[in-house]
C-alpha cells in the first residue's frame, strides 16, 4: 500500500524508514507572498500588544482584587492568543484549510469574551458549566446578542459558517474543504491560487483578536485596572491600513467569481 506525500509515492512500510534516531526534519518553506508575510507580522504585533496588556493586568493584580470577571476575561484571552499564534504559523506555511479550522476556535473565544463583557450576569453560567458535549452558549445565541444590525450579523454568520464548513470537511465546500474535488467522473483541483484566502484569514484572525481584547479591556477597567489601550489601537490601525487594498481586490475577485458562476448556471439551464 502506498500514500502520497508532496507529489511522491512513498511505500507504506515501516521498514522503508530509517531508525528513529536517524530521522531528520527539514524546515518547511514559508510563503513567498510578501503581503501575507507583512500581514502576519502585523497580526503578531496585535498579539504581542495583547500579551503585554494581559501581563500588565497580572502585575496590577498583585496589589488589588482580581475578581472572577477579570479572571474569566484573562483565561479566554490567553487561550485566544495561543490560537492566534498557531493561525499565524499555519498561514505563513500556507496551510490554508488548517488555519480556517483554528479560526473557528478563535471566533468562538472572541464571541464568549464579548458576550461576557456585555452580559456579566451570565458569567456564572460559564463558571459552572460541566457539559463536555456543548459550550455554555450556542453560537447562534451569541451572534444574536452581539450583532443587533441584521447585515452585520449575517456577515459574521457567513464567516463563521465558511470556516466551520472547512473544519468539518463538509463535501459541499468542494476544494475549499478538501485538497481535491469530484466533478462527475473527474478528480479536480482548485484552479485559482489560495493566497487571497490566506490573506483574508490572517486579517480576520487579527480583527477577531482585537475585538476580544477590547471586550477584555472593558471588563478589566470595570474591575479597577488602569489600562492603556493606545498600543492596541495603533496595532489594529496598522493592520487595517496595510490590508485595505488587498481585501478590496479579494472582494472584487470573489464577487466576479460568483457572477461568473451564476452566469454559467443560467446558461446551462437555458440550453
């Protein structure tokens, strides 16, 4: 039996591999797209700023009460930063689908801390939660609470559903969710470059972390901590400015692809 690895067919036999002590791991190549590298650098700056803010809060907590609200905000934000760092690495390695999978986790963490900031009376539900089969709050419930504008809520839902489709390897996603697709009797690959998606995921990850941090800062400020949010705002502004033109181009391309697909469907139906 064989399996594919980087275009080479490798025998599926343990005898084909050298002893464990002789194995060597070579560094994986990073993306050559400098826009994505710069974007990841700016996302990393947001992450570093958030980590600095959290450390400042911990330092202040040595001389003042650190209530359960402040602690929950810290726990959620700490996990979000772990997740964000992993997303950065995957994007730089052009592991597009895996980055989208972790983006689901980051989105849910952001929803949780933002919901906790808006409805602090619900935090005890999070603290007492014991059901391992579901989260304390469902995503639909969180989206309805966080987005009062219908358009913003549907946009947020579309992003979450897109990434969730990839996370669960939903075959409806075609080559978004799988390396290859099936079209009748044909095995197909994606025709277009995936780097636009990488850029979009990086920007979304940075923005999601920023929103989570803003909510945590509000919780900490209500608990009496002195927080300087200017470095975070500066880091977010740098990312937004840097990626604005790239994202506009991506949206134009996606819109054109959608129109082309719609036109092709209409043409086939008329034949």
